[in-house]
C-alpha cells in the first residue's frame, strides 16, 4: 500500500508492529518509512488498538482466503 508518499509492505507492517509499537521491542522510528508507518498506525487506529494490529488482522484474513483453495484440495484428497 502507499501511505504518505511511502510504499508500505506486509513485512514493514509486521516489523513496525513488533519493533516500533512495542509488541516485541519498543523503539523510535528511525527513517521516513518508519515514521510513515507510525503515522499510518495513528490514522488507522481503531478501538484503541494501533493501526498495525488492524492491518495484520486484515492480512491474516486475506491469507486465509488465498489459501482456501489449497486447503480444500488437500481435504478433498484426504477424504478419498
């Protein structure tokens, strides 16, 4: 996605959540991308949770949907 003039990847969101927002470590944003991620987290803040948490939830939903055909193929093969 693009936010505040910066391209943001899934990896960026997860790293930001883990290393900037304090899920694993707590640190300051060091560059423009990390600052954009912090601003994105504020902008997408929902129910008192950082925006990155909501973004990771959405990434999880998309991943599950994307893997559904594979799951269906495996379970169909196991049932036969």
